[in-house]
C-alpha cells in the first residue's frame, strides 16, 4: 500500500478567477488536489469548483491586507479523477483593489485501498521574519504509511520556503521532497509552495507544526494535508433464509478513523435509513453489521454508508446492486425475523378520516377540521399450505408492537408498507389447506429505529444444529454466527 506523488500542473493567477490546468499524464483513480492562495479585503473563501470537494481553508499572517503584506488565505480542494476530467475554476469577488488568487493542481496515485481519505490542519506565522513556524490548530491522526503534503501560503512574493519541515509529538517523518514553489504576481501578490513527506514511525493524534527557512521575511499560513488509502467499504449479501433479508456490512472503519456510520437503502434516487443504522457510534469499532429485512422485492437496490471520521469529515461509500426475489407476496415481522408466504387477493378500499366540525354561520357552512388521518381498511390474503397458514398465524399472534410488514412479490407503491393490526378473520376451507384471511388494519409507521432487525432466529439454529456442541464447533464467535446464512 503506497501513495506516490505524480506531477503538478502550471500555476494560474489572476485578480479574481483562475482555471489551473490538470497535470500532464493524469489518470482515472488518481487524487487531484487544487491548492489555492488568495488575498482579498474581505478575506473571502474561494468558490468550490464544480465536481470538487472543499478540503479546508485557513487565513492567517496578521496585519492589514496590502502589497506583499497582511493576511493570505490557503485553500484546498480535492477530486478523485475519472479520466475525462476538465480543469477546475475557482474565484473570489472581483472589483476589489489588490485582490489576488493563484493556484495549481497536483496529482497523487495509490496502489491499494477502496478510495481516498484526507484530513487537513492549518496554522499561521504572524511574525515577519525568515524563520517560519506555523503551529496547526487541530490535531490529526497519524500512522506509518500516511502521505503528508506540506502547503505554504505566504504574503511576500519573494519569500520562498527553504528547508521545509514538519513535526508532531511522537511521529517520525521521512525526508521532505520539493515539488512546487511559485510567485503569485497579480494584485497584491503572494507565494504558494508545496512539499511532501510521509510518516515512517509512530502513531497517534497530534497537532503538527509546519516549518521553513524563508528566502525573505514574510508572514503567512502553513498546512498539513494528510492523505490515506481508504480501507472502509460497504457490501451487501442476500441471505437464503425466509423471509428474505440482506446482510449489510461496513468494514475497515478503524483504518480510516471512522467514529460514526449511517447506512441507507437506495432505490433509484431515494434513500431510506436501514433499521438501527442511523448515526451509530463506531469509535474503536472496525465493523458495523446490520440486517435489512424490510427491502422491496423484485427490484434492484444498493446500499450507501455515510462515514464520519474523527476530524468531522464525511465520506459516502456504495455497495453493488442486489435484488431480493420471492415467488409470492410476504407478510413479515422484521424485528422477530418471522414471516409467511401469502397472496394478496383483495384490498378494496383505504378509508381516511378527518376530525371535523361543521358550523352554520349565517346560512354558510364553516368546517373546522384537523389533518387527514392515515388510511384504514381491510386486506384479504390467502395461504395455500398448512405450513404457510401456521406461519401467518404465528406472525399475527406475536407481531412486534402489533405491527406487520406487507410486501408484494414485485414492490408496488401503495401496497408495500407497515400495518397496525386491528383484527383478523381466518376463513378455512375444510377440505383443503387453503385459507383466506381478512386483516383489518391501519397504515402506520415502521417499528422504532431502536429495534434492530433479527438476522437469524432460534428456529434457524434449531433447523441446522442438534446440539450446542455442534454449534460451538462451527462458530468461534458471536460475530461468526451473525455473518452466517442459516438458509443454505
């Protein structure tokens, strides 16, 4: 696993808008970083180029904005390249005396990982001399193998940073490599420089300090951009048990310092939170597992996880497509993991009421009403076998909070949803196992998110193992049981 510097594009500078070109030889999968130094009377943050992410921005140096003096702002944007990328455009407000913006793009490549992760910390040196030292204001996590970019944004055009370095308590860095060092001559001018190194020893969370010996006295900003190959990812696999459910796993969290995870089911452009997977604290956890037992049938879906790291940055990862198929309609209880094969025969009406009062005011009827209610009605379903009928009986007997989930064989809006049971009427045909069921219900919200869906039931274990010794021989940990597909 190695991150390597590739190349840097040409400097672009102007009084308000720049479009730095991408470096020659850029390729899909590489990380492009746009480093920008700017100055403006109102100290505005440059605009984020289309398709790029703002990594961070910091202004410092003190004094009053002027020619080769006063504060300068150092801003970073990043984008994983797709191969057909265009040069980014960023700008600050125009029409201000002395305004200046300059920047260039450099690229990094990786040999492994699932993507890119970065974190930024910046600081300032407000002493106008040649000994530059910027203590960064926030701590970053470091570990061996991290790629580290050092950035300088200086007020004085002539103040090139020599002998660049970085320190952090308990962390050892490799020799610093020199990459770019440019005068920005538009407006009141400035200096932009970039160096790189890597962590060779030590690990921990520390606030770094960026240093250099300048060729001319100046103030300015120093920054550390820490870059890693991402280890976190999400995958989803269908379980072969009935009722159908998908096992969703988010892995590699510790390597990316992920402290919070939220998992969503995505159908088209709509995202629905997966049960008990919203804002989960994953501090010191490497894996988050959840079971989705409420997914639609017969349509392609995927899963997304929003990952928040220790520095507050958020990332989104996506699983591949997955489709759950059945040969019937299903009534189930996701919390208990039980369900029954049914066929929806009739759903004649959905009645909605409104608590309203009518007043006769001078011959005119005035209606005062509350919001319209959810729907109530009766759905008729059938079961074909004694096993299916008994399974439905069991679901209705023990429905969690009196709520069931009904789904069509191929998802259908207005049918798939959660029902609060009011009563049920079982009608048997005594000569054959076929039964009809009239389920009087009110449409309701899903079970509370605090209730986690069952990945397996005790019956699943009983169907596969006759003794606890056999179970213990196959599974060393509870996690191994949670990952197992008991339907196979």
